[in-house]
């Protein structure tokens, strides 16, 4: 049985500002923890450019751009692009 390590989710100021304006941020945060927090390279994510650790995924209809740091098990969300 394999054990996956959870990644801590952090929000850069622009992403945190967008999150604060969302109508229901808690379900979004919980889904981010369940998906990208467990497997930041999964959930249909794609690398941005040629950097495998700079990624983009869609979570609950929001495009999430983030960086993965495997050495400290962290995902830093740098930008959130909600549906219009």
C-alpha cells in the first residue's frame, strides 16, 4: 500500500485576494486540499511551459496556477481565475 504525503497549500497575495472575493471559499479550499494537496501533479493538471513544477489545473470551475515544492511538500497557489 502506497502512502501519499500531503502538501501544505499556501496562497500568494494575488490568489489570496481572489479567494477572499469568492462567494463560497471554504468548499473550494477543501477540494483543493483533497485534490492538489494530495497529488499536485494529478487531477488533470498540466505543466506551464517547460517547468514541471509550475502547473495549472481546474478545481471547482476555477483555473488554479500553482508551484509545487517537493522538498518541503508545499503547493503555492499564485493565481486563481474563477468562471465569469
